[in-house]
């Protein structure tokens, strides 16, 4: 079955994309994902803090009277921390992009517009087929306005779009007052894809140790409902490609995102849980489901259950909510 997919202008052999995770921290890891059959790989994110640290270190070396920047590079310590830094990232990207025959997408994680542009260009030069902007910004300061948060996203996108010719995707959080509006504004500002959604680190509390426990937990399929709702609402309403991320565990989860209108479906937790080879299970399962349901092509599936064009979206969502609540309140969960 032909599963080829256009994702922000990149031609993928199928719509399953390995999203940013530790699985893409080595060339071997990227190769394993490719061998398992994914359509594209997003590398783990390079963090703005790492860029700043390297810039500060370069400045320190220049101040110290190092004769040339090229020479100064040899002064860098080869600590583990440095290994994870920007130059290591670019080197991995370059090697990964030549090692596999599918698009390798680089990911930048930051919160301020400065500094992104030059690294985005360096990523492009190192062979990135596209850049994914993982704008992980949690406005912890309660004086920060919603408009400021949105503007930050638009500023980062504008800087990076100016700097590169490859497609640029924006990975969003689900926490906007009007997710649809920021999606439309990013679309108008030239985002080539919207990736819905990132998962924020939500630290836990250990009541025995009386300590905050920061951890990135793996997702569960129920978490796919929120991004799927927004994919269904945005399908056909933006020019940008739509990438779904969160909660893909089985082929049925992939099918559900496609039915909602996703162009590509990303997965990280399931591949971390079961190994990269699980990608083949997802793709085979998708083909088996399509054949069983009588679908000959992905175009027949994609967006079949999106919110129909011309619908009043607010009324549509409200009707679904009211219907579900009526059902729930009429004894669905009883008797108690
Ligand atoms: C251990 C781990 C590391 C991750 N690292 C990154 C990262 O570097 N950059 C990024 O944009 N997302 C990162 N993510 C988020 C995933 O790419 C993905 O968007 C999210 O986990 C939801 O998808 P899933 O339910 O398939 O895991 C990470 C997720 C996990 C579990």
C-alpha cells in the first residue's frame, strides 16, 4: 500500500515520524529508527542554554587573548557536558543525515528570539531537512500576558524563517487562551508545520521524601485526546502541515490521528517503551487497518473525521460537550 506523505514539502515514505527523544542521540539510534521504517526522524532538541554556554565560553576565550577562533576550539574541554553541546549536535546531525535515506529534522529548544537564527542556519548547513522549533516557554511569571507569550512565538518563527530556506515547524504547547488563533497567526507568519502538542514537564511531589520530583514521564493514549481535538479543528483551516504528537501507543492511535486530519503522526513514548522496532508494528498495523476498512490511500483517511468545513466550530464542540455530559449524567456510570 502506498503510504507516501507530504510533510511541509518533504516527501516521506509513510506518515509515521519519530519525534524528538533520546532515541536520536546517536547515529546508530537514528539508523535503528530508519531501519524500523519511520518516514522521518526529529532529532532530540538542542537547548538555548547550551547555545548560551558555548557563546559565553567563546567570549571568554577571545578575552583571554586566544589568537583565532579556530585555534580556540582546541582549548575546549571535552567534558560530557561539552559533548552534548552545539558542536556535537551539528556533528551528529551531519552524520545522521548522510547515514539514512530519509529526512532528518533538527530541533531547537528555546524561549528567546536571539541566538536561534544562526544555529538554525548551521543546522540547515549540517544537512537538516527541516527545523522544528520547540518553543518550550512556561510563563511562570504571573505578570506575563498571553499576548506576550504569543508574540514570543511569532518573533522566534520570524527570525528563523529569515535565516533558513528549509521548512520550519513550530511545536506548540496546548496552553493558549485561543489555541486556534495562535495556530492561524503562526500559519500566516509562514510556519510550514504545526506540531501539536509538546508535553510540559509537570513535576511531581514525593510526600515521603518531602521533595519535588522533576521527571519526564512517558505518555498514555488517553493524552492523545487533546491534540486530536485540535488537529480535527484545524484540519482544512491552515496551510501548514499538521503533525500530531502525544499518546501514540498502537496502530489504532495512528489511525485516529489521521482520521482527525493529521498529515503526520509522531511517536516517542511508545518507541522508548518498546524499542525503535515498534515503529514497524505501527506501520504494519496501519496498513492492516486500512486494508480491513477498505481504504486504498491515505487521502481517503486523512481528515475523514475532522470538524467539517463551514461548521461553527464553537457550536460543534459545545454540542459534543453537552451531549457527552447528558450521557454521563443519565446513569452511564451508575448504579452507585
Ligand atoms: C524522554 C523524552 C525526551 C524528550 N525530549 C524531547 C526533546 O528533546 N525535544 C522535544 O521537542 N520533545 C522532546 N520530547 C517530547 C516528545 O518528542 C513528544 O512530543 C512527547 O513525548 C509526546 O509524544 P509521545 O506521547 O509519543 O511520547 C521528549 C519526550 C520524552 C519522553
